[in-house]
C-alpha cells in the first residue's frame, strides 16, 4: 500500500523501517530508532506511514517527534488520515488524533488486564510460565506438575539455607557442580522466557537467583497472582506490596513444606551475610540478640590473639561507644552452643519418657502465654461491628439531608468527620481482635508441629546447624552478673520455634546447699577484695604505670598470635580477602 502510494506520487529511493510485534506506546523500537538516526544524518526527506498511530501511541512523544521532523525539514505523510506536512496547511486536529491513539492503546490494555484479572481471581495461574521446579501439565495447561529434575535442586537450596549457607555460597556450590541455571534448564525444555535468547553462562548461578527462589510461596503449593503490575506505556513489570497479592492455597503439589519455608524466611530476615575476610559463617549467626537493647549480636572469631569465637552486642561499639547499649554482653560462642545442645537433648529425652504427658505440657505451656479472654473479646467485637453498621447508616442519612438542604455543609462536614473517625477507630479494634484470634489458632497448631520436630530428631547424637535452625527461633543474652569477671554467671534465654521460651523440668534450677552457698560467698568476697585492690592501684597511679609499661609488649604479642592464626587459615585454604565469593562453611557440630 505504501509502495503504491510512493510510486504514484513520484517518490524514489524507497526504504522500509518496520517494527513487528512491538507496541506503539514505546518509542524504544529498533526500526523507529534506526529511522530517526537516518533523519539526524539528513538521509531522509519524506516519511510515509499508513496512519499516525503507526509512528506511536504516546501523545507527548508524538508531539516531540513531529517537532524533530519539522526542524530536520522532513515531510510526514499519513495516507489514511490525509495528513501531509508538506502541503503548507497545518492540521490542528493532529494533537487530538494522538490523544485518541493513546487512549485506544490504554483501552486495549485495560481490556486485556480485565481478562487476566478475571482469570487470576478464579484461582488460575496468570504467569506465562511456571517457576523453576514446576512444569505445565501436558493435558491441562492451567495445572502445574512437579519437574522431577529441578524440584530436588529447589529442595536442596532450602536445605542448604537451613544448614547456614548464604546465597553466595549456595550459588558457588551449584555452579561448581555445573547444574544448569533455571533459565537454561527451562529453555532446554522449550518453556520460559529465554527460549530464543542467548545464555552466555548456562551454569553460572547468581546469588539473586537463589534469593528469589527462597522467597517464592508457589513452592508451598499455592497459586500467587498479581505480584507485579504493568503500565500500558512501558510494558515493564513492577513488583507490588504483598498485601496486594492474591493467594490461592493448595492448588498444586508442594515442593517445600510450610515449616521449612517459615524457618528459611526467619533465617533470611535475621541475617545479611556478605563475603568477608574470615570466610566462615558461625552456626549461631542470626540467632543471638542482646537482652537490653534488642540488637543483634555478632561473632568475633579471634580475641586477644586466641581462636575463641565471642559474640558481642552490635550496638555497643557504635560511636559513641556505650550510648546505644550500655555494655557488650560478651559471651563465648562455644558456651552457648554447649548450653543449646544440652537443652535440646534434655527436651528430646524428656519427651521420650512420656509422649502423651509431654504433649499436654507443651499445649499447656502455649496456652499460658495466651492472656487474652476471647469470650469477652468476641462480645466486644460484636458491639464494635454493630456500631460500625449504625455509623454507616448515619453517614448515609446526613449525606441525604445535606443533598436536600436540610443540613448545612459546615454541619455535614463536622458530623461526617466525627462518624468516620469513630468508624475507623472501631474497625482498627476489630482488626486487632481478629489478628489475635488468628495468632491463637496458629499457636494451637504449633504444639503438634513442635512434637513432630522432636520426634524427627529423637535419635540425634549431634546438634548440626540444620537441627539448630529448626529448633531455635532466637537466643537472648543478658549481661554477666559480675561485669568484667570471667568466672561468673550469665543468663541466656532460648526461644524455640513454635512454642517460645521453654525449659524442661529436668533442667529446673536447683536450690544450692548450705555448703555451696558458703563457697559462693567466699568466692564473691575474694572477687570484691581483688576489685578493691584494683581501685586502689588505679587511684594511686600504679595501675596506669603497669599498663603503659606492658602495653607495647602485649600488643606485639597479640598481633603476632593473630598473624599466626591467619597464616594457619591461609595454609588450610579457609582465609580469604574481602570480596572473594567462594567462602567455605564452618563444620562445627555440638555433641549432645
């Protein structure tokens, strides 16, 4: 059609610029950009299109394009619309055509979205392809089935996370084993978005890929729709908040169970691990918290030139030191590992004595934490919901009175704000009650989940990192009872997954005997005496003289010990400079 028009009107040197299958709402099109490049070079004198919408459907950019062509002295002809900028007459209707063309694109986009919305709200998958680990059923394209090749990799990624590995370490391990990345695996099967695109490193896993896999609720067997939105102009997907997702549970076979998924999300939310100079991630990383400020505690693997991992409060050292938290709450990591392992062992052994009694005790322990009187709460909810309905009727009535002139605008605004404020307050109260009831129902099921966990590890002899993360939610560290003393008591609280803080009766603290009390008194008296002597030396300057005399020698000794430790690590291949991604995993296990 365009060639015929060109020949009939005496145009020669014809060249085609085409963009097939690309929306006119975007101007980042290969054919269009190539044509504009030729315009800039002065190689084009006339542009002929079927109609103006073929150039674009964005009225702002269309105006800029026409101005660009005018300045380049390029003639623009739209055959079907009778537009010819070389005729000498301005078409004042052109801007309105651009608006109409853009509206048409928006309308088409809206209709397509409504179709997808109806499909998504019915519980069907709206994603163009299933996530890694699933395939579309050959008999029913709306149904997902497990990919027996990829699903074990997904399970392995979740398990490695529970074992304490971070995304960098998992990605490095999968890459070293030459496991195809999700895009390449799906392309080989003829599915996914990378079928016709080049994948330069088909076996190079990235940490972001691992992180995205660990976040997908689809592995629980749920359909999750509307996680992204697109604008009709740029066609780019934009992630939306989780409260805008639409989730349909149990629509396909799960790859990951709920307990594993929840534990992984907890671990991922508590720690942000990056490659560092020491290379190892301690098993307690992400579990330790300060009792006073609530901040995370971080491990120091070498202290005073000795290989003794110590956890300290992360807020204590922030400048000025001691303002965010009054002390470091320093504690040896090995002591915590030993206590946690012993506590878990006692829980397992106590459960094996009488499983029925243990189940009752755990259920009672959970219910003791629930202090809300749900009987009174339900009555209050009914009152709130009734009042919310009455307020809605009152708002409708004053609106009608205002429309009929029976109520002034000032009075209407005052009453409306009053009713709406009360309504919002009541609705927040109702939502709070519903959230508490939902949590209570969840807690009631938690007892069974904890019992199942205990039974799974009934024959465990060692506490592995996986076991630690499955049992423990968090560990709260208090300051030492006698700060600055190595030989003193220090309280720690162990919070288990599902049931919270719990100590088996077999570990109940026993009352000390008179002999033990006397020994404790003597020990504390000796510490008091030593501390008084220290204060005297500090007051008369003797302590300062001693510290200045030994400081240089002591520092040199510690630095020498540190360098020796690093040399040993370099020789073993477990010491790296910051930024190196191939970080090994600590192999520490605690004997139970």
